[in-house]
């Protein structure tokens, strides 16, 4: 299965492919930081990791002119709102389509370490952290604000906004291909809501039927007594008072919190975990930019696995999980995270804090910058589902049978027996806008949802 980017207005993969620095970015002076109109109050921590375009000086750009170097690495030429960026992508190894003149329109590019050495420190937009210099740095060709706003539109009131920045390690704070997962989250919200409505409707019809039956049966009895009996029965069975209230989502490795903000906007209770203080600060800004109140999300600065184990000891339960683990990472106290070693442990630990199967709704696991096939993610989700007592459709055809059965037996949709899990998995891709519209794989995903 392939998931393409949907409705992230302003984002566009313009071109991708092997790209040479030589001559491509010569010249062009930067005049320093531009305060974007949409820029909000910045937090100090955020500043420490984000680009510092203010450091760019006119004099430094002279050195920029003299760069003579080539890079046979793949690059992506992308539009993020008003700005065009060129940055390395090891998966973009074909020949680029657009002429050099188009690539030269980039407002900034990320020079890999071997090229970055050729650029004077003053023209670097990197934050200056020692480790970043070894990975490369942003080189500005034109003025770029320290941050600028982008939006994710769903055609519903569930719209969110978030800041792009030139961040270390070629990052921008946004993985645009994740919009396929944001769409998935919106779909889950609709699905859960419609099931809730169906349950309410069934409940109302049942109540009406019962009370009609009761009143015709007991027409001679005291009607007040009957209605009191009915309402006591109703309040204990009312589906709106059971599984859908306090819907809890756990977003692990939450980064800049776009998925967390979306879930909070839906009205779910979101716990966002990340080991990096600057990332959490950035995520808080995105939450505010999305018009959410300051206390909409519970923020946890901690190692993901440690937090999950702690939640298990406290008896916490969640209805959905979102995981965006890196290939390699460090917890808040230096705990080492290695994807292949630690993801199975984490998935195992998540069983402990998962809601019972009839109340568990979905899980998303991403694998980016790591050679993890989507089948690996699917298998982990399979184990997870079984571990919490969810029956999983064996393959695609079984899944469609489930759907047909679901439609035919809608009245059973709220019973535990009818609840089954579907796992879909595949590649998250970006489609470039230049011809031929090549598809660029950005990573893999596995997703589970129940019905
Ligand atoms: C950038 S996102 C992941 C996006 C994408 N999957 C990738 O590999 O780059 C990774 C986030 O995980 C956080 N992180 C890394 N190690 C962590 C850990 N042990 N516990 C919690 N968060 C961690 C980082 O701070 C970062 O915000």
C-alpha cells in the first residue's frame, strides 16, 4: 500500500535527484533574520536548536561565491509555503528533472558535512551545536524568517497550524509525508464518532421499544414507576457514557507535535512524550498556533520506554498509540534508543497500558531513516493486537470480508465479538510535481485500527 501526501497546502516536492553544488548556489547575499509576520513569541530552548539566520552576514556571502565543490548525493527540492529548500535525501538517487536555474531558486540548502566544510561558519544557518557541524548545515541564499507557519487542512473544522524552521540535521520540524497519517487520524475520528452515534441511535431505539413494550404491558400500573425504572436501566447502558468518554491517545517520540495537536483538536486527551526539551517547546508553540488552549496536551519530557513502563505501574490505559521512533535516539537522561532492538520492547510494554480490546481504537508506527520494511511493522502490530486480545484479519481479502460483514451486521457493531482489527502497512511516499511525477519513498508505516 502506498500513501501519498494529501492536503498540506503550500508544500510541494518540486524535484529530487542527484544534485551538484558546483555553481548552483554561488552568490546571493543574506541580510539577516527576517521577522515573519506570522512569527510568534519564541522560546529560548527552541532558539538553541533552530536556525540562526541572524548570523548570516553580507561579507560572509563572498566566501559563498567561491565554493567549488560537487555532491553526487541525492537531494530534494521542496516548497514549504513561501520558501524553497534543497536538502539531501539518500533515496533520491536518480537524475534531477528541473534545470539548474530552478534549483538555484532555492532560498536555502542543506550542505552535507563534506561540503559544509567549504562554507564559512558565518553563512551557516546551523545552530552551532558541535555535533551538527559533522552532519552539515543550512546555507542561506536569501532571507528566511526564523520560523514560518504552515497549515494542514482537512475540509473539516479540524485544521491545525505549525511552524517550519531550518533546524539541525536538515530537518524543518515537519515530515510532510506524515500528512497521510494525519488523514488516517481524521478518518479514525470520523469512524469512532459514527460508531458512537450508531450506538446512541441503537440505544435510543431500544429504549423507545422497551418503554413502548413496558407501557403497553403495564398500562394499568403506575406510569411514573415505569419511567423511573427505564431511566435507571438506560443510564447504566447508555453507550455515550461508556467507552467513548475520556478517549486517551499516547504520542511517543512526538517531535514537534503536529499529530498531537491534531488529536487534541479532535477533542481527545493527548499525552505527548519526547526526550528533547527543544522539541517539546516547539510542539507547544504548534499547539498554540493551532488555536488550542495551553493545557490541551500533557507534555512529558522523558525516555519513551521508561515512561510507558511507569504508566503501566500506575495502571494507566490508552485507547490509541502514535509512534514515530527514530533509527537512533537518546532519552532525556541519555538512555540509548536503537530502533530494531528497542521497538519490540516498546510494543510489548504498550500492551500493558492498552485499553481493553473493545475500547482500543488505533495504532500508528512509522519507520523513517531506518531500513525497516513495512512487513516488520505489520508483524509487530500483529503481535501487539494478539497480545491485547484483538483478532486481526489475516490478509487483505479477509479485511474486505470483515468490512462487508460489518456493513451487513451493523447492529452488531458495538459488541465485543464484532470488533476486529485491520492492519495496513506500506510506504509513505511523496510525489514530485515536475514530470515525470516520480514517487519518492520517505519511509514505511504500519497502522492498526479496529471496527
Ligand atoms: C524526529 S522524530 C522522528 C521522526 C522520524 N521518525 C525520524 O526518525 O527522524 C524523533 C523524536 O524522537 C525523540 N526521541 C529520540 N529518542 C527518544 C527517546 N529515547 N525517548 C523519547 N523520545 C525520543 C527525538 O527528540 C525526536 O523529537
